[in-house]
C-alpha cells in the first residue's frame, strides 16, 4: 500500500473513531472548564506536593450563575505516572475573593490579585487518601479534597481568586517533605492543545533483550490541524544493511490477541489503519510526528500500538498501547492562571504560569 493510501486510511480512522467521553458527576465548577471531560496534559506538584507553598489560581471560567462553594479538590494524574501515592496530610489555609484582575493580567504579587479576601479555611490539618493511577482517564473523582469551614457565595460573575497555602506536611511520618503527589495539571496555550495518550497494557522485549518495547504518544491540535507525536522505544534495533521498521497500528477496538510465535507479545488493538513510521535507530528507538490527520470531533477516542519489525528476519516486538482522545482546539483566551511560590508559605510574590492544577470547586 502506498504512502498516500495509508495516510488516507489514517485520516478515516481518526474521523470515524468511537463515542465521546461521558461527563463526570455534577460539580460547582472545574477549571480549566473543559478538563471535566479531558485529562490534563501534564502533572503538577502544586500545591499539595510541597512542604511549604503559597499558590493562587485566578479562575475566569466560573459558571454564570449564583452558587455556594464549600471546598475545592484536585485529582490524580492518569497519563504520566503509574503507581501508588501513600496517604499523607498537609497543614493548609485557604483564602478566596473576587479578583480585580483577569487571568491574562495576573500579578506576581499575591495581594494584588485579591479583592476582599475571605478566609474560608483557617490553618488546619487536612488528611488525603492513598491514590493510585486511575484505570481510565480522566480520573473519575477528585480524590484530594479540601473542605472549607466557611462557605463562599459566588454571584455568577467575576474572576475567582483561590489561594491555597501549605504551612507544612506529614508524608509517611516524615515532616515537611517535598514529594511527588502526581496531581493532574494542564498547560494552557492559545496556539495548540496537547493531549497525551493514556498508556495501558505491556509491550514485549525484542529478541535477545529484556527491556519491554514501549511508546509514548500525544495528539497536538492547532486551529487548523491535528498531529500525532510518537516516541517509540526499545523496539527492534536497526543496523546498516538490516533496517528495522516501526509501524503504527490504529483502531477503535481494544483486543487481547497473542502473537502465535511469541506468546509473551500481545496485540492490544484491532487496526483500522497501519502506517509505517520509519526506520529505528541502533537502540530500537524512533521519534516521528504524523501531520494533518483531519479535524475529528473532540472527545472521541482511538487506540494505538507500535509494531516493530526487522523485515529481513521477520523478528518483531509490540509496544504497550495508548488510548488517544481527540483534544479541543486551543482556547482563544486563557481563563486560568497559577501564581506560585513553592518554597515559602509567607512569600509576597510568586511566579506566574499558565501551567495550572486542574481544580474542582464543590
């Protein structure tokens, strides 16, 4: 099959992919607002992974209705890190106000971002449960919850300034530790929207090696295009005169098919399209970007896996799988911003960033 035909099939697979992700349960708000339906593009240590920190979020995508907020919460990152984070506790205070500023003109001086501050939680110890990597993305619940003692009435208009101050913590009996809590986070950009794949299953090792083949994939959507980045690792090694190829298998149905000659290798997708990605290097690695995949409806999902093959010997291996969710186009306006000092809970200033924690207000 020629390159034009395989690229056409790939576009068809993208455009015909499965149903949209269903909404989660009701909340007062989630910000960034579209992360109700989507995993964030990154993980973050702010604020709960710090021993002492002062972190504000200016939230400009609140619902246009009168609501009463009684707490806020964070959820576990699903795509970037696997593994358990043990229960811990943090000493926290929370201040909320309606900001005189919007996210686009946030100040690095914390006091400048507050209107009339309300202490909704005085300095208190908050217990957080053990978490594991979610079995789907996004996480079905915001498990890392911070209830407030004083409700905050939101009148349906204005930018909410949410300030979370961490005064100390206790992580497994060790006080005041910075640690990896693996909160879900999202990088906001006006030019592109990135959506990492949710990795599942296990790849198998190339013959003669012990390292399992794996592949990290990410969809990048701009206002005019949809691209797929693939970073394949530990596949079949290529050599001069004996190249090895990586082939993308892409479909909408998950399977569990064993490779007849290699029972330790499992096909995880029934492919609708196969695309030769290119030749591996001497370590079996390949980085490639497939461009111009069409403009499928956001929220629809595909399943992908990389087959690595040495045509001369027909020796091969399979990577782990990835669930790829079509992202929204990039926003025209950035409606959430983080201002953070990750080392000093009494700091007057912090760093302004559009890489924000995904937060639920309840």
